[in-house]
């Protein structure tokens, strides 16, 4: 749920800035005009030439080596490396960034730092020369041979090679997960759903996969679609629009959502997000729904911001209060109390355990505490006080307990992450604080939301992060990145590294037992790929390779990684929007999708 100062002004309208725009319906195959201006603006795949192909510069710029002048060796360490005499922050066991992976150039994925592809090409050419002259650091990005299924190199903590490389060809893979590569990893298009018609910014948060249906939030409803055909199997009508959804689901396919108190009309375009409910996705039924008032009195229903699920407890909250309910019948379990000094629960993280970000202090000088909670009673099991300079915090994982924050607003890239905090959930003691320079790593969290982190994963007592994209080593002007990991006890970078491959970039989707499921975003001339990364060897196994046809590729890349939900399960892959809006006149001929799916045979 959103973290806000005490006694905030009236809640803003539902929705967010920069939501994707709503087009007319249609399937694949129609030509796609250039995207209109306005965030989040989609760019073609990395490495795609814009108009005329860029020409290499004929004259070097000022300060570049002239013909016949050899480059000079570096005399200073590259940016982002510890300098001599540099002190660590006082009072916290801190693991500084490890120099195993030098800082890639700016302009990578996530955090609002994406350049146009043409700009990336120009910057890549300039940076390549600048690194030679100015003492930059060469980024070891693999062989650059461009093999699709090549496993990335993986070095252990002592530097030995744990996994090596090898063309898996869709065979083998890690033994720590349920996802296995099919005999043929080439996918086909399952179905595509056009964005529904709306007149304003509309949240369509929520996407789940069961054994029988793919479930997606629509307009005033939640719909179950046939996994392969996309035909509507069932629909759950709601009193208003979905305004929040838990990313967690029980083994028998139950989850929780938030929705508005009424349907939007021309006379009343905005409704309050006051309803919490539980869904049975196996049967397509709304189990229960209700509104509650805050524990500090009054008769106004709580306006919720986020909802989560831990075991059989649904926890929802907002800046004016929250509540927890039994998943089965909606019986109220507990309400957090607003203390005399104004402390309140800013938001919850669910999953294997339940944790809360509790906020005290003033707007100018907030003090945040992370607490592990008893899901049934709401009683704190442990507490950790965040350092000064943290206005908002996000719960990445509850077991182990990992929290992300932008300390002192130093990230500077919109990712809301400068550091990760690994906390012992039983004692509340800090295990280690991990510095995560936003110039290096491409994970991101919501600016005020508690449980909205993406492009990262936690498992095997490790934190898995994608690096920012950087220049590749193969084809000219190509871009790529890696997934690396940090030990949650020592905070040190482990040496694990999975290369995305030339012209691809990749980020984690989720854990699969001990393995990491990741998505390779495609370049301009290939389809995307889903891979499984063995948690022990870091060898990659391709689970799915999407078609490279232009129309299919355009649909796959029409989603922004920062504003979309990615779900992969048993050979099926779904990409969907989290927010839609009325189409602009300039985009009426474009095809924009609510959902695009792929499956292997």
C-alpha cells in the first residue's frame, strides 16, 4: 500500500501518470506506425536501426586519440569503485559494491533512464572510445558469439568456474525447479486480447495462472480465459474497478483484490478504493467483499492502497488505516492502531510470512520500522529500525526478510533503490546492508508502494539482480546485460553471472525452487525468450523462444517492462498491462493489447 505522511490531503484519483493508451481491437499482422509521444513510450528492440543506419564518426571529438596516437592506460579506478580511504557508513554492517562487474554505461532498462535506440547507438560509440582514453573499465560480457542458447559463465566466490558454457539446445537444465524445457522450445502465439475501451486512466492490476485458466483484471470485472484459446471461461462482476491486487495465490488458487465502491460514470469519474475481497480462481467466484472503518474511530470507510496475502490472512491498508481478514470467509482478524504519536502501518508484504513497514515521525523527518508480524494476531514478532534518510521502504521478500530503500534519495534514477537490507526476521537484527548503485543495477520498486518491487528475485539465500544494459562485445552498437547475485548473509557479490547474450537484455521473473526464471527481452530482429537459470551452476536452459515475425515481435515488445506483468508457467507465457487509458487521436490506428500470450507445444 502507498506510504504517505500523517494527515495527508484528500487521496488523489486512482490511476497513474504515463499509463499506456487504449487502441481499437485487433490481432497480429497489421502494420504498426511509430509510437506516439507520451510516457511510457515504447522503443523497438535493442540494436534496432532508426531510419538510415548510423554512420561511424569520421573525425574524433576533442580529447579523443588522433590517428596514430595510441590510447593511454588508465591511471585511476573506474567510477563506482571504492576509492582509497573511503569510509563505510557508520553504525551498519555494510557490504560495499564489489568491483567484479564494472559500471555499465547509463541508459539502461528501468527507472526512467531509457534512451531511444538511436541515442543508445550514438552513446555506445562515444563511450567505447571514452573508456579507452579516460581510464574506464572493460566490462567482461562473455564471448559475444550471439548463440541463442549459450549458457552464461558463472564464477564461484573464490573465482573458480562453477558452470562454464554449453549449448543446451533446450535440453537439460537445473534440477532445483519444476519448470523443464520441452522437446521443442519454439513457441507459437496463444492469443491476444485488445485493450478494453475506457475514457480515463484505469488500473487493470492483477494476473494469475491456474491449472485451467489465465486470470486477468478487466473493466469492473475479473475474467478467467482458456489457457490456450483465450476464450472467456468465467467472469466475476464487481461493484467497481479493480484498484489493487495481491501477487500471491494459495495452492488451491485463492487470492485477494481491492476494488472501487462504485462504477465510474461521466458524472463521477473517480470512485474511492474502499472494497477488499477474496477470489476463488478455481471456480470463478467472489468469496466475500467488505469495507471497514479505521480503528481510530469515525464512520468513513478506509481507502485502501495495497493488499497482500500470507497463508490464510488477507492484509490491506492505506494511510488512514488497515485491516486483516480470514481468507476463507472475510472475518476480521485485527486492525493496526494509530498510536498517540501518529505512528501507523504504511503497508504490508506477504508470501511465506507477513511483514509491515510502520511509519512514525513527521513528514520532514520520518522514521520507518520494519516488523515481522504474526498473521493471525498482527502482533510484532521482531522489529528493525531503518536508518535516517529513508522516507519510503519496500518489502522485497518476507522469508528471508529483505527490504529495499532509497537512502537519502541517492538513487537518482526513479528506481527507489540505493540499498538492500537483509534482516533476521526472528530477531530483527540487521544481517547486512547491500549497496546497489543505480548506475549498475536495473531492479526497481514503487516510489511509495510497499510491495511493488520488480525485475529481481530472492532465493538460495541470495538476491538476484539484473545489471544495467551496456555495450556488447559482438555486433557493433549492440546492447546487453547480465543477472548477478549477492549473498544475503555477507552482502558480497557471489560471482554468479548469467549473460543475456548479444542484443538481448534480461531480468528475473521469479524463483522456481532453487532456479531462477528469467525473461530475455528481444532485439529488433528476434523474439523474446524465457530461460531457467540453475541456482547452483548458473547454467541457462531455454524454456521458450518466441517467434521473430515482425507482427508478433511488435506485439511482444509493445509492453513496457516497468508497467507490465509477466507470468510464465508450464510452457505458457503471458504479458499483460497493469494500466490502460483512452486512446489518443494519434494512436487510433495502432494495436495495443491487454494481454499477449505464447505457448510451446
